[in-house]
C-alpha cells in the first residue's frame, strides 16, 4: 500500500512540473511583444489610371470606284504596303474609251466650225468697212463665231470629262499605308453604289488611341490641368503610355491631341484621342489596348495593404496610442495602387500604426513598437488598373 501511494505522489509531482513548463503558462507569464510600426506621412504620388482604347490608323481611306465597271486587274494583296500614287486596281474601259474617242472627234468638229466662222467674219469685215454690205451681216458672222467657240469649249469639257472617267478606271492609293481586306476578285462588277469598298488603305505611321472618361473622372482630371482654354489644358497634359493586348507596354509614348467638346448624354462619358508614333508598323488599325494616363495626387496618405485587415466589408488598421496599446480604426480608401491604399478618411498624418503581424494582435493589446522606414515616399509613382 505504501508503494502505491509513493508511485501516485511521484506521478502528481511529474504532472505538476510539466504543467508549470507548458506553453500556455509561458504565454501568460510573457510581457508585451515587439511589432513593427510606422508613422503616417503625406506624399505626392502619381497614379496611373488605365482606360480601354480602340486603335485606328492616322488615316483610314476607303478605296471606292468613281465609275462602274468590271475589275480587270488587282495589283496588290491584302496586308501589303503601298505608296501614295501606287496602282491598286484597273477596271474595264471599253465603253469609256469609246466615249473618249467620240468626245475627241466632237472637239475636232467644233474646232473646224470655229475656223469656218472666223473665215466668214474675216471675209465680211472689209466689205462692211467699204459699205458694200450691211453691218448686220458682220454681226451675224461674229455671232456665229462666238457660238462656234462656245461649242468648242463645251466639246473640250466633254472630252476632259470622258478622259477623266477613263483615268478613274486606274485606281491608285491616295496615301502611304497598309492594304486591308479585298472583298472583290477579278471579273467582279463594281460601282459607286456598292456597300463595300474595294479595300481600305490605312496610314499607320502614327496611330490614334480613342478612350473615354466618365463625368467624375473628367472633373478630377481637368482640375489638375493648367490653363484656361482647352488648347492650353491639352498642351499641359503629360505623356501617356499604351498597354498592348499581351500586357506589354508599348515602346513609344504618346500624347493626347483632342478632347471631345461634349459629354455623351447616353453614356455620360467624353472621348479623348491620343496619338502614338508607329515607326515599326507594330500597331494596326482595329486592335485594342489600354491607355495609361498619369494623374497627380498631392498630400496623399499611403498605407501598405498588409497593414490593414477587412472585417464585415470594412477596412481597418491598428493604431498605437501613447501607452503603446493598439486600437482598431476603420478607414476609407479611394484607390489601390500597387501594394498600397490611398486613405481618404480615418487616419491623420503623424499617427502610428502597426505595419505587420496583425494576425497576432487583439484589441487593447500592449506592444513594444519597433520603428521602421515609412511605406510612403514623396513623388512616388503607382499604377492603378
């Protein structure tokens, strides 16, 4: 019996010692833990907003026939580069050739009539001077001469018109550019009333990027611009970047050229047009992208995202009071820029907040603040998608 009691006493002693060394007891006996803290500071930041854009060539010229006819020849192919004045299509011209020949013959007839009328005037004029015939005959001869000259002018105009129509059968490119789709083939009958053009030639040495801003964005954007007139405001606009469909940034920066003078009443938006150089012909008409537009935010309060937590749809941060105790505080944010938030309400410059390790904190917990470098910096640049 004594042996059993001795074993029980040893067991109780061992359990007691193990309990004294448990993590829970260690935690209860431990003092405040160190946490990294930072001070809220104001910064001037450049925020990049991205807007969906449609890309078009600087010139998109629809090639349409000015006369009706069958396509005799096609000298280019889809996607080929052409120069201004280069021959693209040739239409059938048999009827037009006949019209030119007929008009040329009419010119010769009119010339002969002018010569004949001039001879008549020259013959009658000295006879009138000698009072051999009546002056009325001279006036009649001069009238016939004027009529013959008028007919000659009309015949020459008809000839030039017929010749011009014949020239229209040779369809040339009006600009340097890239040929679009060609919906017609040799033998197709085409004319001025066709719905589809013969093709489109796009001058893409420069390209336009069209994008829109809503009314709120427009007001915010315009307040940041210097100048009173639209021209002065456009001149003060910063350079813009273009994000391509694969997510890459286009090598050449562009500039905003025009701002539409009216807000679209149906969409509540206003359109902008930016121009980008395209020396390598990388960009084509019809592609899409995003215009990356910088805007300046002065005296912004930037807070790292990792220094906040979300609860019931609201964003909170732990601030540290004078007794080094933490207190959760709700904040309002306007934008997410990279790994930071721009805080619009809930924090003030100079306040100290816990920068990391929020999962270990509880309301009212006392900590040992460890100061570190602030997350914000003057004239920082961030991207907001």
